[in-house]
């Protein structure tokens, strides 16, 4: 298949691009390198040393013999160039990762709130308009988030895959309806993914676009079989307070001798997936697209759920790290249960990569290898959900 | 109250501004005059002759003795100036009409689809971010649309005011939940209002903003007591295929001897409200805002429902006009029922202006008075929901 990967230079996009290339697909990355530029703005870097995109692609050609194309393009603002690329490449499949993806960054200040909405909504909408306009009938897979559902809405009922069956009372008796699961986003970032859902729903209905929305959990791990083939292909490892995600942050903190930073009681239960499964799930989604005229297909892209404090305790035991309970910069429930339906990917052949000591050690070893690159002043999460909320001072000297 | 009216130069915004001024409020209009500029682009004009905003405001001062302020500002793109105006004016209430409001225009071409999303979502989001950032605790009333609910979803059950009570089955038994009514928008324009709802919901929850969303039906009529006081204050009367709405279009068509243009069978049932009630409803909403921490308050701002063909037959009888059944440029149900809850405004004192021969004749007389300004080549609706859909040729010579 000819596949475009929008946002193909990022943490999920890069390993997905290589995985699809390795499987024999003809891959072109579209990316404006915004993730690297936000590093510049935040004065932080991936713990792992990331090579420029040109060098990454040359290295992949060397080790695999395969070409991956690259177009530097901002799909949120360069609509006409996006149309030209679509007409030129005639993709059969498109993966859309081209959104600002950090909840803390989306709550950092007014500029980042506005950027997250302006970038994400326009990126998605431009893509949909361009597909409708060019008539290119590509299977589109978009990276959503479990956060569209919120946490704790359903009690102990499993969160369904996108759609919820409800009953309502009418003068003609009880009606049963299948609805898009009500949106309960916890940040401006998550909110943009709930807006995306409504954009997808409309363009599937009005223009027959074939769209799959992948509501992913928190990704952990760094390497896939492809990114591990050469140091120049290494994937990002974000550990800072805005872009670092919980389990990878714990692994890095253990590696540099920093206490594991638990916000509040750590009673938050979250869904997880290893980066190796992310790339497999995207492939499965592209190979099983909806038909023209179908509603948006939704998968929950998660393999396990864990309570944050349980993860911290597991890591502390494994690594002799200490745990620090810090003020929570987010407005969220102190404790929540989480039960997620995840049958669809399993039924389509996903063999899930579950959390194991071996995998944790592999990831910790990467963190350990590059620990000298860590800036410990960037570890504490300081983007607060409302002005005036308390944050922690640095816990260690740099 | 110090009130800002965003979009206060438009069809609903202008009479609302004068009404609130007449009631003694200190009104400032923020508007980028986009509605006038779209007239230039579409090569059409309001049937009624609209004076420049400066002349409108001078005339209002003359006849009422009251000042209405004006700031030419694009809230979708000029965030910093918006913040400055908010800090300067310290409004106690804000009415947000500043969105592209025509469904056909929003489906006209790729540029208008993109403009509608970019303008409407950024306008709304900038406003919310600015309120959260400045801490200005104004009551915000936003003009939504009945179209967020879609048509025909609820069978004969009345469409509730924003929130729907549903039941779901869980392992712990049946749960009852109140949810935002599922979104079923019929155009890109309507879709933007469903996105607005999610923006409002998040900022009410995270930042305690006090927001009321007014899901309005199709507005008809032209004048209010205030706009009728002087010819220079006259309100817009749009009749073209993009901005004209059904009942006003029928009135204008009757006045110029054009057949009444019914799309499809005319089996569409829609909700209506007279412009005089629009302005009253906005005032009632501002006087009854939610409290800080409340969820978004939603009113259905409609007074009656009619089937389009019944309206056409009523007008044809009243005016000896003929009826033309034309191809429908929209993708929508051929026929639908519509039952709308509208108790909230009634309980807060709205005395609804119902469709009557007297009011229809008043509106038709305005159309008749200005019929020489009509360009009959602009009457047929030609913005189609999908490329290739059939439209009608002109029915009369200009």
C-alpha cells in the first residue's frame, strides 16, 4: 500500500513509519518537525539522542534497503500543499498522528492552549476537506485517546469501543440507541480529540470517508524491532514534566536516581500499551478499514490497565527507587476505576505485549544508557490545570 | 450591565445590541464586519439597505440618546486585542454571535468549509481562553442552533433542552445518566456548533466559566421595535441561496413574483422564532446565568415548528404565489417530525411571538418596499452538500 504517515517524525509516528516500511508498504512521512521545535521552546531534549530526519531516513535506507519519503509540511496551515501531495502520492492509506499530543503542554499557558486547538482541529479538518475535495478514497487511521471517554463515568462497566448503547424513554415507549460515547475530556489536548470525533463523524456521513479512530492508552517503551536496528534510528524518550508520560518517566527517574513522582495518591487508573503494539495496531487498523458509507470505526488501543501507585511500587521494588507523592497539577478524580473493552484488536490477531520485568528492564537500560543526557530540572510537572495550583520544587540537584 | 456583543453588526447581533441598549445596558459591539464582506464576495446585498456601522450607531444615538460602542476586531485571529478589550471594558455579560452562520455557505466549497471551522472554533476558543486567563467572571450567552440535535433522532420524543437522560446496562445493574444530547449536525456550520458545545463544557468544568448555549431555530422577520425607529437602523433581510433562510426567502419571493422555492418534498419540519423573540431570549438568558461551577445551561430558543411545505402553502394562499419543488442541495431526510421542548424560556417569562397573518404581512411589506433591490439570479440555492448534486436553473429573468 502507498501510505502517508502524518506526524511521522514523532514518538508514535516514527516507529510506525518504519514498521509499515518494513512490512513492505510504500511510506511517505509528512511532518513539520513541530515536536523537535517544541523541545527547543521547552529547553529540553529527548533522553535518547534523536538524529535529524534526513539522517534517520538515510540510516533506514542503509539497514533495510527501503526508501521512506519525507515532506516537510504543516497540514494545519498549508492546505494547498497538502492537496498537491495527496494528488501526487495517491495514498491508499493515511495515518494521522499530526497533532500536539501532550495534555500538560496543552494546559501550560494561553498560547499553548490556543496552539493545541488551532493546530489539532485545523490539521484534522484540512485533511478531511482535502480527502473529500480530491476524492481520494484512502483508509484513514487517526490516533485518538482513551481520554475522550474520561475516567469514572461508567462505574464498573467496561468502556466500550467508541459507541455506547443507551435506552431512553419516549411517548412511544423505550427506545434503544447506539451513540458515540459521551465526551469527558480532562485537558485541552483531550478535548481536541473529542472535537476530532465529531469532525470524523460528519465527514464519514456526508462524504463517505473511511475513518478509523484509535483511542490509545499511555504508551510506554521506546524501541521497536525496526528502531533498534541502528543507533541513528532510535526513538524518542521524553521524560520532562510536559511530554513525559508516567511509566517512561518512572523508568527514567529510576535510572537517574530521582524519586518516582506520583501525583496525589497515585489512585489514578490508566490504560497502557507498549510502543511495539502501537505500531501493530495501526497496521491492523489499516488492513481492516471501514467501508465507504460506514460510520467511523473505533478501536480501544490499549492492552492493560494499572493504578499509578501500583506501577510506582512495582518499579520501586525492581530498582530500589523511592516514591515521592507530589501535589497533582491536574484537576481530576483522586481515585478511579477503569475497565476497558479491547476485544476488537485481539479478535483481529493482536498478541499483546504485556508489562513484564524483562521489558521494564529493557526500557530502564535505555534510560540508564543515556542518563547523562538528563536535565533533572525538567522532571517536575509544572503545567497546572488552573492558575495558582501548587507544584513541587525540584527534588534533586542537577 | 456592561455587555459586549460579539458579532453585533449581524442579523441577530444588531437588533440584540439595540434591544439591550434600549433596556439600559451599556453595550459595546465587537465585530470584524465579516458579514458585509461576505456580501461583497457573494456579489449580493441585503434586500433592506444597510447603513455603515458608524452611521447606524450615530442614528441610534440620535433616536435613543444612548451610546453603543464599537470595536472592529476579529476575535478568531486577534487574541491579544480581545484580551485588551476585555480588560478595558470589564464586561458583566457577553453575547457571542461571532460565527459564520450559514449552512449553505459552509458547504459551498473547500475554502468556505475551512473558513467556517477556522473562524468559528477559534473565535469561541479564543473567547474562552481569554475569560479564563483574565479571570473576568462575565455571564456568556452563545448562539447555538437546533441543528446540533439533528432531525428525526428522537422519534416523537421531544428534543430536550441540551441534556438527555439515558439508561445503560452495567454489571452493577442499570445506571441512569444525564448526557449532552448526542450531536447530529447536518452541515459544516452545524458541526461547528457541536464542537462549540464541547469547548463550553470543558471550560465550564475546568475554569468555572458561566455559559449559556442558546439552540435557536430559524429566525424570521426583520424588524424589532428598536430597528424600526429609523430607516438607518433597519436590520438585514437576506434572501440569497446561501444566507437567506426559508420563511424570509418565501416572503421575499412572494414580493418579487418569484415562485416559492421548496427543496424536495418540503417535508422538512423545522423550528422557528421571530427576531423580536431572539432579542428577548438573549436578555432573559443574560439575566438568568448559571452559577460558577455549574455545567453549561442550555435553552431551546424556538417558539414554533412548521413543515416547510405547509409554510409554502400558507404563503402561497396569502400572496397568490406559486410553489416550485426544486432538487434539494442538502443531504438530509426527505421528511421528518420535530417536537421540541421549550419550557425554560416560557417559565422565565417569554411571551412568544407566533406566526400570524399580520406579522407575515408586515415582513412581506418590507420585502415589497425594497423589491427593486432584489437580484433574482441570487435566489436559487446552489451550494450543494456533495459535488455533483443537481441544482435548479434560475426560474425568472432578472
